[in-house]
């Protein structure tokens, strides 16, 4: 509904435009230099090159009538469909009404599809080709901008196709991740350490994934790791899915395994944020996406 200002604004402009067209037609029809008996010059009065004159004849009648028909059409259209501010047309058509009818038809069609999936258990959903095709389309719309269209992720966005999970690959866990989001918190634990102690820690983290860089440094780094890091990442670096603390001993990296990146992670902390989708996607849709995501790694 328009406010009364816009209501009148639309009415006045619409009616005034139509009336102006009407007036323009009447006016141009009358403009001619011919006199009543058809005498006179019949020109606009403009003369070029001494004797070149422009005739000024009225529009042909059939042409003029076409214009009158368009004006009549405008009034009939406005009467049937509305268009004058808040005044509705006699057919009762509205944009909102049309939108709602179309949405209703679409959601009824979808309801039929979802009803089938609702009856399937999680395991069958993961292996159902049609369900995965739908899940893939939903993923492309809602998740691909962060996790990539192939779900392989990117730096700081986890790869969802491998077997390395921050939070776990249980169906309910993935549903939880999608519905409520996740906030990974890697705190800065090394405020009290000097640069060389940090460098040793970094070497130790690298050594967990098999890099044989400097056994001596790694051994020193291990001491601080055992004090500062095991609570979340585990004594052997195998991580903790309850906290979303990544496994550090598999050479699969969320942020990167180069010494500079590990140093940055440790000295500045990390806060990976996966947004909650429960208000954005219906439960049926979240379930299809979860099944699709799990189909990629299974
Ligand atoms: C704005 C970017 C963004 C969007 C959109 C997004 N994610 Fe995420 N997602 C992330 C980040 C970042 C993480 C890692 C969170 C962390 O570091 O703890 C994550 C984590 C995850 C995880 C946990 C992975 C693991 O190893 O346990 C899953 C599963 C996941 N996302 C699925 C999805 C799905 C499905 C969608 C679409 C509905 C989606 N994400 C949309 C950024 C996003
Ligand atoms: C309170 C729990 C906690 C503690 C303590 C902690 N971390 Fe983390 N760490 C995390 C979490 C959670 C993440 C993932 C952050 C994210 O999702 O953005 C992480 C991420 C990392 C990463 C990034 C891994 C990758 O794949 O890129 C490294 C490296 C790391 N931690 C090393 C350490 C080291 C070394 C220490 C000890 C100095 C430590 N962390 C202490 C929870 C912790």
C-alpha cells in the first residue's frame, strides 16, 4: 500500500500524462496555416534556400485514431488492472497476489519432492543420486562462495571432500554445523615466549606432520607444546573435534603449513567463522545439503 502522498503522486502524474497526450493530439490536429476553405499557404512558415518550404498538414485520420485508441486502452487497462495509486482494478489483480500464487504453486511442487526425502533415513539420503543432485544445487547457492563449487575449500575455508574434519563427519554433527554455525577459536598462547621459542614451536608443529627439519629445535618446541597446546590439539597433535581444534599431524592445513603461516596462526590467533544457516534454509534443505556434503567424502 502506498502512503497517501505517493497514492496521489501516481494518480496525478498518470492522469495528467494521458490528458496531455490527448491535448497534444487535438492541438497538432488544429495547427495548420490553411484557412477554413482550404486556402492559405499550408506551410509552417519556415523557408530555406529562398524557396524551400515545409508543408504543415494534419496527421492522416486513421493515424490519429490509432493514438485515440491507445488513450482509450490506457483507461480500460487502468480500470481492469488498477494502477492509479491504491485504487485497485475491477479484476482484483495485484503484484503481491500474483507473487503469492506463484510461490504457493512452487512450494507445493517442492513439498512433494521433500516429502519423499523426509521418509528416507540419513544413510540412504547420502547415497541417493537425486537427493545429491538437489543437495548439490543448494550447496552451489548457499555454500560454494566459501567452500568452493567443488567443496574443496580454500585457505581458511575447510575442504569438505576429504576425511579430515574439524568437528566430525557424523550426520548430526554436520547438521549442527550447518544449522548453528561454528566459531573456531585459536587463542594466542605464546605471549610469554620469545622469538626463538616461537620458532622452535613452529618447527615442532611442522615435525608432527613429518617434516624432518631440525630435531633439536623440535625437541625444544615440544616442551612448550606440551604445556600450551595439548589441551586443545592433543599430546600427539591429533586435534579435538569437540573444540574444532584441527589435527596437526596429517599435513592437511586449514590456514597453511608454511613456517610463516604457522607463526602467524600462533602469534595472532585464528577465528574461523562458519555462519548459521537455520534461518536461511529449511530443515529439509539443510538435510539434503548435509547428505550431499557427506556423499563427497564417503
Ligand atoms: C561465509 C563463509 C561460509 C559459508 C557461506 C559457509 N561456510 Fe561452512 N565453514 C566456513 C568456515 C570459515 C568454516 C571453518 C570454521 C572453523 O574454522 O571452525 C566452515 C566449516 C564448515 C564445516 C565443518 C568442516 C569440518 O571439517 O568439520 C562444514 C561441514 C561446513 N562448513 C559446511 C557448510 C555448508 C554445507 C554450507 C552451506 C549451507 C556452508 N558451510 C557455508 C565458512 C563458510
Ligand atoms: C583453546 C584451544 C586451543 C589452544 C590452547 C591452541 N589451539 Fe591451535 N587451534 C585451536 C582451534 C580451535 C583452531 C582452529 C581455528 C579456526 O577454526 O579458525 C586452531 C588452529 C591451529 C593451527 C592452524 C592449523 C591449520 O590447519 O592451519 C595451528 C598451527 C595451531 N592451532 C597451533 C597451535 C599451537 C602451536 C598451540 C600452542 C601454542 C595452539 N594451537 C593452542 C585451538 C587451540
